[in-house]
C-alpha cells in the first residue's frame, strides 16, 4: 500500500486512452503467443510427461518406475504359461521315475526267477529228469525278463526326454525374461525434449495497465531530488 502522503503523477496520452490500452493488451497477448514457449520431457511409449517443474533426475526415476511395472507385468504374463508347462512336465517326470523304480524292481525279481529256473534245469540235466514242461517254463521266465528289461529301458528313455524338455523350457523362460527386461530398459531411456508453444486460448492476462514506479522526493538545501524507492539495476 502506498503511504498516505504519496502523490501520483497524472497519466498522459496514450496511457489515459482506454481503447488504446485494450489494443496494447491484445498486442501483448500476441507477443506472448509468438515469443514464449516451454520445454517438456516426454516418454511417448510410457506416456510419461514432465514440465519444467520436474527435474531431469525426477523424470528419469518416474520413467524407470513405470518401466519396471510394465516389465514385471509382462514377465508374469509371459512366463505363466511356461511355468504351467514346467509343472506338468515335472509331474510327469516324477510319475515316470516312480514307474522306473517299480520296473527295476520287477526286472530284478524276474532275473532271480530266471536264474532259479536255469539252475533247476541244470540239475535236472545231471539227474536225467529233464522235461518239456520245465523247458517251457524256462522260456517263459526268459520272455518275462526281457519284457521287464524293455520296460526299464523305455522308462529310462522317457525320463531322459522329459529332463531335456525341462531344460528347454527353463531356457525359454530365461530367454523370454531377458528379452523383456532388455526391451523395457530401452523403453525407460526413450526420453526426448519437446518445445511446447502456447495456444492463444491458453493465454490469460490477469492484470494489464499502467503502473507507477515509486520515488522518494528529497529536499537537499535548495535542490529537490527524486530517488528511486527500490534502486536501479
């Protein structure tokens, strides 16, 4: 507020012409439109925008946080299907390994039976009591042993196949995660600066007019001096 003893100089033309002042305000708006602009940081892929009120470090962190969210969501979605395949394969592998143990036990049992039958046939040969029935039984035992051995070999082959498939799926998972991680890291660094020019409809003049600069009137002997109240730069 000006002091109570303050005096104001009279407004001279053209500052006392209302229509001219309105025209000057319009000219000022045109000047702002043509000469002023703002610089903003943009990450189009992440849809992140920052004006002059956001520092570069802050903007980079915002982009990194946004990229991390996108990366984690995509990795979770991409690997979920592979994880289900891995779980199914692990269950199959566990069942096949149980079956292998059973087949190995059966094979061992068949071998002992076959050896017993062979021993019995040898004794019969020396005692002269060899019969067709015992020979047929020996052949049957041999066939059962071969079948049990084939079951073991089949289980061993299937287990090896399942283990290789598990390795392949785990490598696919690692490769997918690495590709997604690398891509989102690149996205986080896709930062550009753009110049934003105002639209006339976005320019608002809150106050426009003439302003009085304050001066002190100082009487020094016979001389009157006008001194700027705020000094000069």
